């Protein structure tokens, strides 16, 4: 058992040493590349194994040649070597053996396959990606109040995917390492249940019980420190009580008595139904009487006022935008409120790319289209941003109005409006919600939604607090245009009325 763990640890160490730093988990599109990477790595691995096996066969044959017909040489070495035929045979065999095996011994014959294997290994995900996927899973688990059995049943029904006890044990360990004891307890419990059902694993039942008792007592001491004062005693009692538990049916659901923490979670999970939106307005919008914009406009919400434009992008245009964005996708960041510096965080899990008009004529066409429907001047607007969300990808509640310490603020002003384009449908999750007012917008491929972040007096509209719910199932692609206040003085009416 310990030998198997050592093999796994050593193989993992070798792969990590050869792995380039790359973050897959924050983009579903990048995660899909792992399927081809797996095939390539498996083929390189097989080729290298075949080369090594061929090497071993040659070495075995060389060893056989060395041992053949020389068993009696030690009896009378001088007599043996004085025979010219024996001497010839010995010298020739020794020379041939080394000539044919030298490249093998010095590993020259497997250099090519080893190079290919190392090159393929550089594309493999790193340890951070493993943790990132687990943390994404935990975000979904927390948001949708799911225990491991619910998740397993759902995934098995959808994709015929089941986890073995070693995998659920690993999820529990990563959960604990990231100070998520509740989830560590749930996944360790699921591991013990699987072992009790007789599923094969490297990890032993005793190891799992030990960890489960530890997690249970730590969680109990956190929730009720006065009741659980003696952790060693708690641990001993828990271990003893486990001996009589039927883990094939026993479950501890930590979510049964926990209400939704806030409106954001309630909207994302459908626990709070959005209010009735305004009636569909079948009309076409003309922006400032400048150019005809042939998009059906729907007043999606009234506070904040949100418009949806149907058929804003065609399938061909969406494909072009994705093609342009893919090579440029990198981890999306947020701005520190104090320093103004950008940093990555679990608050926002996605990858994004910025597209300029110089990259393709289509980007200029889309920008003109945005100007037509909004009636705003885009000369101070930011470039088109494309985002692809990862495993459990989300963007927690935030305002688009940019921080005043941003270097662009004094030149271009705040973000007066946001136009968000949905470039994919999402099977489960991924809605855009406004927790303050209860609005919930579902992604619909090819449509765009628009809202103003600033009131007419220039102050922030507090009803525009919004979030992107975690993607449970599906691949979420969006593009957004943040339009700045600079240059809009004659495009949008101003007001001196103070906001609340």
C-alpha cells in the first residue's frame, strides 16, 4: 500500500517538475483543450514505453550473448584464450555487445521519445489547477447546497462520471487545506461510504476514519467551543462511535438547516423568484436619429432599467470573436480599492481578453452597432472585453463604475454604461443578477443587455450592483463594452437632482 502511494507521489513530482505554469481551471474553453492534451501525452507515454521495452529486449539479448559458451573459462583461462578461435569469438562478442548496447546504456536510443514526452508534459495542468478545480467544485457545492452524493448522482446522470474513494479523499484533503472544514467533512464521509460499499482504493478505511473524526471534532469545536473543550477526548469518542455506524446509508447533510446567506445566492439558485419584468416591447431602436439599428428591443427590467437586444450578434460573428480572443485569454483580475493595482481572486473566476478595432474589421462593426443602440460616444470607451468562465466560474456582486483611483478616471471619467453580450447559452447557472432589486437575466446566445451605471446627476446608481452566478453546467462566453462618461455631455441629459 505504501509503495503504491510512493509511486503516485514520485510520478506526480516528476510531472510537476516538467509542467509549465498554466492556469486551466479559470476558463472552460481552456479546460476543453486538456482532452487533446491528454491524448497527446498518452501517445507520447506509450511511445516512450515502447522505446524502453525495446531497449530492455536488446539488453537482455546482449546479456544472453555475454553468458553464452563462456561458462568453462574460469577452469583454465590460459588454455581457453590460447585457442585462436576462442580468443576471436570472445573479443568479437565483447566488442559487438558494447557497440550494440552503448547507445542503449547511454540512453541515446530513447532520447527522441523522452524529449517528446517532456514536451507533452509541459502542457499538463499543475497542482494549482487541481486545487482550482476542487475550489470551483466547492463554490458550486456551497452555492447550490449540494452534498457529494447529490453531485455524484447529477454528474453520473449527465456524463456518466463517478469518483472513486481516492478521488473523494483527495477533494476532502484539498478542502481541509483551504480551511473549508465543512466540505472536508462531507467528502471524507463520502469516501468512507464508498469504502464501506467495497469499492477499491489505495487509501484505507482506518485513514479515512481518522481524518473524519479529526474534521468532525474541529468543526464541532468551531461551532460550539464551550461544548467541545477537549479535542483529544472528542476524537477518541468519535472513533469509537464510528465502529457501529452503517456508512453505506449514513449521511450528515450540513446544508439542511442553513438558509441562503443573501439575495445574491437566492437569485442564483432560484430560491428567490425575480419579479415580473416589463411587457415585451416590439419596436426597433434608433440611436439619436443617427443610424437605423434593426434590433428588437425588450425592456427586461425597470430598476435599474435594463434593455435586451435580440439577435445582436450572429453565429458567424460569435465564432470570429472567440477565434480572436482564444490566444489572448488570461486570468481576469479585479482592482484593489486602496492601491488601484489589479490582482486575481476567487471573487472573479474567468479568463478575459481585450480586442481592438485593429485586429479585425468585425470589431469596428460591433463597436458601431453598440454606438447605434446606446446613442453614446464610444471614443472614450474601453476596448471590447471577451470573457470565458471556468469551473464554478463567477463574478461576485460588484459595481461596474470604476474606482476613482484608476489612472483612466481623470481622462475618461467613470463607466457610465455597460453593454453585455451573451455569446453562449448556459445549461445551469451563469445568470446575471441584481441583488438589490431582485432582477435575474438568463444568458441567451446572440443577445445583448444594456444598463446605465450612473444616474443623470453623475452619481453611481446603487441598484446596478450585479453579479455573474457560478456556472454549474455549460460553457459561458460573454463580451462587454464599458462606455465612459467622457464625451457623453451632449448625448445624455444631465440632472442636478441629488440621488438618495
